[in-house]
């Protein structure tokens, strides 16, 4: 039986799909809303494609509702890093770019590479994600207004100050909602308690980890979590040339950002991290190299406490026998 794949090029207001069956492609465009999702379902039924592998790029949050909808219908869904599809396009020497071409490209990528299935977050995790991203947006707006206040004319300063006060009030309100949601859910609260046991991680960081990190059981090793965050070092060597290793940064940028300040705090107050950073300095490492290594170390610890269900113990020594 031939495999049916659906390439999806997602945008804010619409999406284009390419259904690839037995080497033949059929295209359709739909609105990116519940009515458009139903239109896609009816179209797929007419094409006699009851089960398929749908694939889309990880582009902001525009595709999450459609991905969840297709997953709930029983289809296999993959959400892949755009860099992978871009690399595949280079291999095909594609020079034309438009919505139908892109959806066909994603369909061929899906057929050739068979990317791993995506699992939608739980309703609680989705709500938490939305709340934290709202806090991020409000914080960015507040910073913009604070910057404007420094250079603005005196006639608009009061208006800007009022807006800053409003934004601060909204930020605190959403933070309160996040705290209440976590504390009222035994599973989320259990994860939070494990995470804040790690010196350097507070309520905000733990909430971001809970919201952005998938079920820890999906990962068989902490190295996979490091790769998921884009914290794995990327070698740059060819023949006799040996360039500097840099972070690959192909991963969850929100979690990387969320772990940066906790890494700095942990370097000062977490005995395990403090000792680890000192060893790196003795080896001649410095600056961001140490910070990035500390972030990876924190990810290993986060994986350990969530996987084991036991709080962080700085005196723990693994049994290597």
C-alpha cells in the first residue's frame, strides 16, 4: 500500500496543502481557522485519504491549531525545523518559491525523510504556553515604552507612563494566573517543586520548562534534551582546518533564553554548577563558553530530577558500578 503524505505551507490567515499519493500531487488552499480545517477534512475524504502523514514547518504558532486538529483525527503529524526543509530544497535545486511549490516541497521532504511524529501538548500545557508567551509580549511592549520615555517630548511622557503602569499591572495579573494554574494542578505543581529544588531555577524558569519541554519520557537520554534546546556544540572542521565549535541553535529558542539568567545565578550559588564552572576556568575556558556549558549542565540536572521524580541533591553521587 502506498504512503500518503500531506505537505502544509502554513501562514497567519491561510495554508496551502499538497497531497502526495503514488507520485502524484494535488493542491488545495484553505483559511487558517476552524472552517478551513473542516474544509480540508472534507477534501481529504473526497481524495480517499483516510490516514496520512502530515508535515509542516515550525513557524511561530500559526500551525499549532491545525496540527492538533489533524492529530485528533488520527493522522500522523510532524512539525519540523524549517532549516531541514530548506536543506532539502537545496538538494533539489529548487529556484521557484511560492505557497504551492513550498507545500509540494514539504510533502516530498516528508516522504523521503519520514520525520518523527509530533505529540500535542496537553490542554493545561497549551494554556500555560499561551500565558507565558503573553507575559513575554507584554514585557517587550513595556521595554519599548520605557525606551520611548527617555527620548519622548514632555507632552506625551504622562501618556507613556500610564501605559507602562498598565502593562506592569497586566504582567503581574498574568503571572498570578500562571502561579494559580500550576499550584491547582497536582502534576504541574509536582514538576514545579522538582524544578525549583535546583538552585538557580525559580518560579518563572520552572514554568517555562514545564510549558515548553515535552513529556520527559519522550527522551531516552539527557543529550536528546540538550539537542532539543539547540545547546549542542557544532563542530566546524574539514581536513586540516579546525574552526571554533559553536552552538547549533537549532532548537527551542524560548527555553535557551529562559535558562541563560538561571545559569548565571547557578554559577554563583549552586555548589555543583559552581565547581563545574571552576573546572572549566582552570582548563582555560571563559565567558560565554562557560555559560553555555553551564546551561547544558543545568539541562542534564533538569532531565535527571524530572525523570527520577526526586528533588535535586547536590551531594548525589551516581553509582557507576
